């Protein structure tokens, strides 16, 4: 799949980030990870982002990253595109991107670099170096300390033919509209705020019709139904699910720092597809919070 073909895939359909399975010793657990992908694929997401944010990329060491990618690509080969997370400093991000390309990933999601603030010139140099290190498509996650301006993004699109996607993690309306107006249809746009379903309607109004769903990991039927209703403009259905599930879910998620991942792992365990505990510095939900999440999932019916 060349970069422009990947860009077309990213323009429609639900995207998701599968959890990474760990055993009780916090080691990568390949067999249940493959089973997780087999379970999720038939629900119809357009692409999966392996070793992404919800997949705890930040806690994986390079050897584990390779193992995760190999399992994902072997399991989904010919069925669904796999896009790999990559991040850290420029040299390390290049190594992750090149390894993902080597084992057969169709694209890269470039996550924010580590710790240091940067000038726009520095951010451009970082992203450009990663793009030039591979031939597959690259999507930039504008979030945290990676805050690329519309002009910087336009420079990157001009210089890097495989820079084909922009994922927004700020929720800054002015920035998002400015980026969309500046770049037009030269990239695919993805909504990337935590629990993206809450923001799907306003993003669509800004010209960003696609988002990545974390809850697809444990309520895949509902996640797909919500996306299809959103795509058709069925606000009656989406508003019902927002009131019934997403608003109380977000209230529960906000009880702990880092719960955006922990609550998804708890949900997967509740529905019988557990992925093991999260790795430090994240922490798992407390038992009472798990009970609240279980009751909330039950309101949605079988998945």
C-alpha cells in the first residue's frame, strides 16, 4: 500500500488502537494479542494502529515493539492495514519507523517526541527526518509538546510526499480550522482527543470526518454503530449513546490520571477479552471503579 492509497483508507471509516496484551509479570503476551486482533477485525474498522497510545507504546522497549508489530502484521495481513506507532527523539523515532516498515506496516503514526519543548524549525526538522527515513505513509499526531503550526505543516507537506495524515490532539478550534484551510485535501484528517466520540460532531463540522476509537477495544459493536450513525448524520442515535454511555464513562475516566488507557483495559477484561494490567507509571482502576464501568457497559447490551 503506497502512501496515497493509505491516505484514501484514512479518509473514511472508524480507526482504532488495539490494546497491547501483558501477562501478570508485565511481559508482552503474543498469543492473546493475536486473538484480540482476530476478534476485532470482523467488526469493520478501516485500520488498526498497533503499539499506539492505547497500546502503551510509551512503555514498550524496542524489541517488544518489533514483536508487537510482527504479530499484528502477521495476523491482519491481507485483511486490514496496520499503522505503527513511532516516537521519542528523532534518532529513536527513525529506528522505530524503519523497523515498522521492515516488518511490513503500511504506515507510521508519529507520536510526540520526548520531554523537550522545540521551535517550529526544530519540529519541522524532526518530522522531516522521520518521513525521509521511510517510504510508507506518515501521520503526525499534533499533541502535547508537538504543536506544529499550519505554516509548518504546509512546509512538511511540500517537502515530504509520504506525509499524508494529520491527527489532532489539542481540540483547539482555531488551530484545527486554520490547519484544514491551509492544507485542504492534501492530507487525511483524524480526530485524536481521548474518547473521540464526544467530539465527533464538532470535528466533522470542521472538516474532520474520521476519528480513532479507544472504546472499540471493548464495545466494538456500539463503537461501529455510533460511527455509522455519525457518518449518516443520525444525531438522535449518537446523542442517545452520548447521554447513556459516553458522558458517564468520561466522568469515570477522569477520576485518575492516565485512566484513558487503564479504563480501556478494564473494559476489555469485563467483556471477556482481558489484556492484562497496565505498566507503570500507569495504574489500574480501583475495584469500585471497575464495578461502575461494568454496570455502564451492561446498559449497552451484548457486544
